C-alpha cells in the first residue's frame, strides 16, 4: 500500500529544554561531517516549541523514547531514538541524525510528518505509540 503524498506535513513539535540544547550542540558539531543531516535537525530544532523539561507530555518523542510508528508503505517499526554514538539498527536504536530519527523527534502520538530519505525520496510516517525510558 503506497500513498501519494502531495503536500509536506510539518506538525508542531515539542522539545524539552535539555534535549533542545543538547541536540543543537550535536547538530552544530555535525555541520562539517554530516551537513545534510545536521541542517535537517537544525531546521526541526528551529521550529520546535521548547518547554521546561518537566512539562514535556509523555506522548511526545524525545531522546531515549521508544516509538512505534507506521510508514506510508504500511510497515510498523518499533525503534528507540538515541544519539549517534548509541545507534545500533540491529537493536532497533536509531540515531536522531538519521532522516527518520530527525523526523520523529518532538512528534506526539497521532501526528504524521513527511520526510525525505538520503536519496531525497519523500515518505510519510505516523506515530502510533511512545514509551519513555523507565516506563
């Protein structure tokens, strides 16, 4: 099942202040090594609504969250969003600096977003469930 996507979806995203600060440092540091991925992350960080860490709702994807999402091709992966150093796709830990990881950060359950893969093909994903670390 493949959906045709005509418009980009850029829903409001929410980030806690600590994640926002650390991800900005990561993205800025990556500009010389991974400029495309870093630019994409910086764009998401710029448009995010930043809230105090204790006020981030539990249904928001943040660093360390385990996320169940549906792709436009009907797949339903479950992944944990991590920093690049902790990424291991075989263990389901994806880096926030990957196109999917950048698309997921800050989304809420039920939200959909369009994103482009490294070949610049457009995709869509919808967040189905979010579990926070320790829950």
